[in-house]
C-alpha cells in the first residue's frame, strides 16, 4: 500500500538513530576504553560526602550561641574493608564489633564511607593514624562538630542534635544514615534552614586505597552551609537567669521584650550538656538523661503547666470589674484567715480583715477572691480566662509547646462525669489552684498583655535568617489585642505596683526602677509548693516582663521575686551600657 | 481445527534472531543475579512462547474486531493499577507473588490495534473531525501512564501515533503541525529554542494550511509556548524540584547519577572484545539495582565489548527492518498499520533504553526488549512477533 519512498525515509531515520548509538559505543569502548578499563579493574572510585557546616545560631548583638568546631571522625568504607580491620578499629574506639557489623548489613551505601565514631580524642586519633596503612577502607576525617559555648544555660532554648532515626530516613530523602538531626528547641524548629546541603566529591583511588585525584567525569559538588539563625535572646540575661535558677533544684525563667514579643531569655532547670549529647552520646548516658527523675530534657518554660496560684488574681479581679459586679472599693466579708463554703473550709495565708480590691491584690488575700469567685460563678470566670487564651498555645516558634487548662463546665463534666463535681471548686479556681494550669511562658504573655493595656505580641525567638550577609527572612511581630477597659486595667496595674512596693513582692524591688508584678504559690500536694513571680518594669512605661517559677520551695515572694528583680536590674544595666 | 503449522522455513530467521537475543539476555541475567531470576525468566519465556503460538493463529479480522474491547479492558486495568498497583515509589504493576503484571506493556498493543483499525481505509485529511479520535486515545493512555508515574513508557505513544499517521499517508509537515503545541510547550523553556521553532512552524503552517487553520496553529502555539515559562515561574521551589526529579526520576535522590557513572564505566571497560562471558568485575562489585532489568545493556557491553554490542544492535535492526518489510508487503491495510506500529514500539524502546545506559538520554525506567528481565515486556514482544509472523505468512 505504501510507496518505497515512505519505507526508505523511515528506515533512514532509524539507521540514523542507530548510528548515534554506535558512535557513542565507539567513543566509550574504544576512545575512552582503556581509561574505563583501568577504572573498572585496577582502581576504584570513591564517593565521599563532604559535610556541610550547620548554620550558626546567634543571640542579640551577634553573640554566637551555637557554632561548629573541627573534630576527628572515623569512617569505614564497607566494600573496601574486612572483618579483621573492623575488629581492630572497634578495639581502638572501644565500641562493640557486632554493632558495626550489624550497621553495615543494613546499609545500602557500600562504596561510601560510613561514620563509625565522631569526636574522637587526639590520643586515639594518633594511635589509629600510625596504623592506618594496615587498615584498608578506614578513613580519618575532620568534620564540623556542633559546639554550644553556653552549654547547659542554653540547652533547652537551642535544643541538641542526635543521630537520624529509621523513621526519618524513610520519610525524608534528604537524610543519610550518618546524619545528625536537630531535636527540640531552635535546632529542631529550624532544622530545615540550619542543616545545609552536603557536598559530594568523587575520587579515584588505586588498589592500595591511595587517592589518585578527583574523577574527571564528575564535577565536585561543594557543600552548602546551612543558614544562620538570629535570635532575640540576650546572652548575658540568659546566663544570669540560669545562674539564678540553678541555685534551686527545679524551675524555669522566661523574659519577654514588650515592644515586639521577642523572647530575651528562656531557661529551664535542671539542664543537660548539649555538647555531650550532640557529639554522639552513649546509649547508657542517654538513658540516664531520659530516665532522670528531675526530667532534665523537659523544657519547663513551654512544656510544663502549673497552677498559676495567686498570679491569676488580677485576671479574676478584671473579670469582676468588667462584669460590673464590683468596683475598686468593693469589700466582702472580712478575712479571718479562713472562709467556709458548703461544708469546706478554705484557708487564707493570714488574717487580712476587711480589704478593698486593690489591697486584696497587693496583700494577695484569698478570702476576698473566694467570695469574688463565688459571686462571679464558674462560667463567667472560665469564659473570661478563655478570652485570655489560657487554654491555647502561645504559638512561640518552639516545638513541644503545650497549652494551659481551664476547668470549664464541659471539661469538668467530661473529667468527673455530669453532676459529679460541686461548685466547691470555684473558690479554688479564683485563687488559681486545682485544675487551672498555665505554662510559665503563658503567664509571661498574660502579664505582657496586662502591662500593655491588653495589647501583646505573639512571643517569638527568631529575628532573622541569614545566608552570609544576606537576610533571607525577617520576622514581623504579630500584634494581638485583649479587650479591656482602660479604667479597669489602670486599677489592676496600680495594685501590681503596690505588690512590689509594699505588698507580698517587695523582694523584687530594684533601685531606681519601679517594678510591678505578682507573687503566686502553686499548691502541689503532697509535695512542697512551687513559687511564682511574674513582673514587668518600669511600671509607668513597661518595657520588659519576666516570669520565674521555682519548684518545691514554698511561697513565691521570698524565692521567685528576687530572681525577677535581679533580671530586671540586669536588663536595665545592659540597656544603660549600650546607650553609653 | 486451528492450523498449527508454524511455517518454520519462512519464519526461521526472525525466530533465530529472537532466540539469540533471549540467550544473550539469559546469560547476562544469570551472570549478575542468581539462579532464581534465571529460572523465572525461563518460565516467562515458556509462557511467552505459548502466547506467540496462540496469537499466530488469530486472523487479522478477528484481531481487528477485538481491538476496541481490548482497549477498554486495558483502560480499566490502567485505572485500577493507579489504585491497587505496586512499584518502587510508583503504581505500575499488579503483584501476584513473584509474577508482576504491568498493564502499560499491553497498552502499547491495544493502542496500536485501535489506531490501526481507525486509520485503515481512511483517506486521512488534516482536520479536527478525522484526527480527534486517535489523538484523544493517545492523550488518554499517555496521561494514565504518566500518573503511575512512568514517563518513559508513557511517551512511547507519541512516536507510535506519528509514524502510523505518516504510514497512513499524512505528510510530515502536517504531522509536525499536529505535534507542534507539544513541541512549543517544551521549547518554551528557552527563548532561543522557541523562536526558531516558531518561525519554522509559521512558514510550514502558512504553506500547508488555510488562513484560518494557520491562525489557529499560530495562536495555539503561542499559548503553549508562553504557558511553559509562566507555569514554571509560578511554581514553588519544591514543585520545581519535584518536576525535575520526575523528568529524571532516579537522577539523584536515590543515587542514580552514581549508577550512571558505574554504567558508563562498565560499558567502557568492555572495550572492543569484552571481558568475556561470566566475568565483568564492575558489574559484580557494583551495587547497581537494575543491572538485570533496565541496565542490562551495560552488563552486556562489559562482557561482550563493542563487538558484542554491535551484534546486538544489528540483531535489533534486523528485527525492526523485518517488521517494516512485513508492513510494506502485506495488502491488508490494518495488518500493515499494526506492523508499522509494532516496529515503532520496538525502535523506541531499543533507542531509549540503550541511550539511557550510555548516558545520552535521561534515566527513565524502560525495559530492553527480549533482553531485560521481566515477564510483561517479554510477553508483549513475543505477541508482537506472533502478529508479525502471522501477517508475513498468512495475510499477504
């Protein structure tokens, strides 16, 4: 049916395609043949991943708080080594031979050096170096190792690194078995920016394992360093906060710059040494950390919620003022050290006799707030706390943040069953005990809203992300507003100023600066109570808020208030210093 | 009573060529894997031979009658494989123990049969009414296989359509105009490529089409050419990366560029005479995951060298040439179109697979006919041989 012309054209086209293939074959097998034969028979190609320096993390004023320093690592190329070599190396490094063996069997990268141990001390390095010629397939390399100059003081803030998990290897093709991944804190939150991109270089080696030089066919892909992360943390304040809190067994401190919600210090205690953890911690040391009864890995600022104690009283007072049920001068039945509701007795810490609202806050009178709480009723209080987002996360840029809790009617019903709880919980709720919970960060954010008349910024650590000098991301503060009447907040702020001037929080006083704040005691039966203090300064034109909690030490005034006082003093000292 | 006479005398050359290719494939598979794969491949060869014998008995009118039913069944299977299929990071085949059934292999056959039955006895003209059905079929099947994703196999339908149109008498210029929107889209990524393409197209279309047709061609091509940079510019970085890795699926994430180097070294190391049967250090030491399937040619080139590779290429060329000759000789238009369609499929797979192994074309998972390990591909090509032999001996 078709002319021979059609056939001829088709066959010519196919012939042409075959000729291209044949030319290529000729090129590879004849022109380059000798070279490829040598590569295949007499030498080998080694594919080496060159580690990318992880991005650095900076505190305010360009102070480095996470860096990389050179360290020695030992790698073995599975295809080029033998059992005897592995045994010898395992012996030098004091690790289990079977571990390495098992590791190799689960590994697909037969021609790529597999990291066996990082951060090897110089003595061991020298010993191995001497015998390197008898250890085929063994490489000693210098690689960047994570280094945190402030150690435990920044451990929860920055987080740490640990070996990639099987799960991550499966889910993210970026990771290779020898990678270390950012965990918790900033390292975890901004892992994708910090990690950078490994380079790859191909080298030709001879039978004895000597490098002959780079492979011509494949250009080297240089490693790309991770982005640098700039935080709002003030390194000096961070250090001081750690120093102050570490006098006690357990606790947390957080400070917020009121002008944009940026976090200036964030400390949780007890802490751990992130340098030790990130350089490949032994399984035993790691389980010790995880199982330690003081939970040193827990970031108490964001992952622990406590009853706020009396620090909630300003909110209950605001709720009362807003509802119109009370005013500044309202008095209830006198405080005689206890209050009876139903068949239960609720205690106050001393006899306050008759107080107005302001003094009830200043002297932290429980009896006053028991009665105010009952007057307001459960629903009014819980919906007001809801307005202050007590049961929401603050959305700080850290993983593992938890929210507080409000014992609403629905919550109590689901917890205890319908009608299985009584209004007897209301007096306790009004003084911040029982099932109401807040994290230290939440409390700091609540007080920053009080300090700024209802306006506050979402707390944030990241200021900018930079690649060298080039800024690739600049954080914009997010403003939020809680509706409060100007008159009501004025009353509360005056009372908070009174707390520090002559009330329960006098130990937070700082010479030359008016501090306002509130003490609190979180009851923690059967153990000792936790001490709270949250305060801002200067009271007239607030700039900064600090919140401190010290676990199991008793009342807040004596223990937590001085910590906040000292931090406020330091904050303004630094500011003064910078101004000069 | 079916005629079981295989006309051995007449068909012997083609059968011998296939046998040689199969033997080379078996040796290579045995060399780089283990006896299990070797035996499985042998079983597949027996099954495929049965398929060949059965297909050889089917007369052309019967084949033509079932073409559209085959097409519908295949369409359903391709849909089903998207939901229930297996594969490395894709859904390409149904799994029954070690037997994998890949519907896309048989899509080639059903599309060729459908197109042949549509084109036969038609005086093809370049208009929408006449070209809508074949273009729609090809787009539909290509799209379904792209979704798996299996770009390498999906693209096979484009040359098949082009060559079958050419064989039906449509001039090359018109075929060029028909494919121009696709070419325009591809060229659109580079202005230097697109401008000469567009000028050539405008001239050809102006000479070959009416003014209205010319205008439509120009507008469609401008839209297609513009849309690629615009779409590209609006994609997020990760989407771009995804497309790049889709176009060359194993290029880097799974270390395929490393395999490409190894493949190239293996081919080169074979030099002129090869390292000999059952040797090949490169292939044994290397961790090349597809050395018995998609990359089998590199193993072969290492063992048998340039001479062996040339022999294989000549054998393929002989087969392709026989297919085309069959298409020319037969007086049955349907049979002729089927033969030319099959020859295009064979050419495409040989060129694309070897081109990939030699680093001339991007890596796409496509099998080398008769040589690669794998049942579906083998069965398809045995059926193709069955059809060709039938046309050659029975429907002159």
